[in-house]
C-alpha cells in the first residue's frame, strides 16, 4: 500500500507501529520523490502487509484495541 504523507510521516509511523503490526504490516519505508522536479518533494509511505492471523475482522479489532491503549504523556 502506498500513502502520500507530509513531513511528519516517519513520526506518524512510529506512533502507529503497534496498530499497524496488529493489522498484519510486515514492513514500512518512507520515500521522498520528485526531488528536483517539484518543490517540496512528495513524501510517500510504503506499507507491506502480510497475512493477518485470524483474518481481517480480527485484525481490525486488535488494531482498534492498540489505539485505545494508554499512552505515556510527556
């Protein structure tokens, strides 16, 4: 899956890592495309999805639970 994102793409990936993992994501990368062609260059997030144990419906429930988990506040 490819996503067009902004400058905060890498931070957003870090924050969503638990939920993405529970959805079956097996790899991510951030690409900067269009350098020298457009200003500013576009940020693309590439997400590789593998098999999700228990199927899509179960993965969605796990991801939702991961988003609800208490976060540490600075």
